[in-house]
C-alpha cells in the first residue's frame, strides 16, 4: 500500500485534518478488506478440513465393520484349531489341521489418519474450535491404537506361517503363494514345533480379540465425533454401542449406530 503526498501544499489546519482523515479512512478500508478476504479464506479452509476429516472418518467406519467381521472370523477359526490341538494332545494322537471356514468379508486396510496428520503439520488444525479439535484428537488416538493391534495381528500371522512352513503339503513357490486354504500335515512338525504352533494359535486368538476391542472403541469415538457429540456423550454411548455389537454383531451395530452419509453434514457443521 502506498500513501501519496497531497497534490497541493497544506496551509491550514482544516486542510491538514481533511488530508489525514482521507489517509486514515483509506488505510482502514484497505485493512478491513484484507481481513475480510483472510477471514473468508480461513473459513473456506476450515470447512474443507472438516469435510476431509468427515470423509476420512466415514472410510474408517466402513473399514472398522470389515475389521470386526474379520476378527470374528479369525477368532472362530483359531478357536477350532486350538480345540483340536488340545484334544489331540489329551488323546495322544497327531492333531489335524483345521481348514479355514468360508470367508465372507472382503479385504480391509488399516485405519487412515492422513488428513489428521497433514492438518497437524500445517496451520489448518488451528482453525478448528478447541472442543472439536479435542474430539478428533481422541478419535485419532484410538485409530492409532487399532492400527497397532492390526500390526500385531499381522506379526502373529507371519509367525504362524513360519512354523507351518515345515508342514506344508504344497510348498509355496513365492512369497505371495500362501493363502488361507493351504493344506498342512501337522505330523511333519516336531514336538517343539507343534508346541510352538499351539502357542501361536492362542496368540492369534488374543490378537484377534484385541483388534476387535480396539476397533470397536475406534468405531464408537469416530461415530460420536462425526455426529457432533461431546467426549462425555461419546463415553456414555460406548457401553450402548458395545452391547449392540455383542448382542447381534455388526448387523445390530449398524442398525443402532449406522454409518453417516458422507454428503450429510454433522450437527456441529450445521451449527
């Protein structure tokens, strides 16, 4: 901004005051316009961030449902294998390998935190109201916890494959050749390997249940945050959400706590 000197000499106080008033008014108008543009830009950034966080949260809810169904499938399968291993040990015979039951759940990916991570490394996170930012922070903490449990589940799965490698009827021809329907002959395992297989089977059950527990908590906080509920309201609804899942599985959970439509604004955004 440039302030030009008057075209004519200022000879009286009146001329001085008129000139200074003009300069000050011009400065105020320029500053006001600049602040208005910046406010509109920040408002747009905030709305875009809220929309991106909402979209990411909805994707995480969909992934959570698949993860819960997968964990239930995995727990059921490994529980059958553990029972067979225990029965065989009690009867003094070679245990049978339990083939995986039909899998109806599609593949799922780890929970996403890309939008939140980018917002943290930029100044856009400061545009959110404090209460809203805190709710999202609590939600993403549980996203990270669920991700850690998923990684643990993958680690146990790799340990299981390493032990079962000696019992493979059809050895894999590459790192991606192994699949859930692979056939194994457990008589090929040594006593130590069989004991390790039983231990890993138990670890798999624990890891799958832990993944389900953390995923359910993540679902509760994500669902509440997307619907504009406070931390206290989210805590109060968590037990109700858990009861819905343990009573009727994911169908009952989705019935009582349906995944929001991505095109529908939350109550917080409406306000």
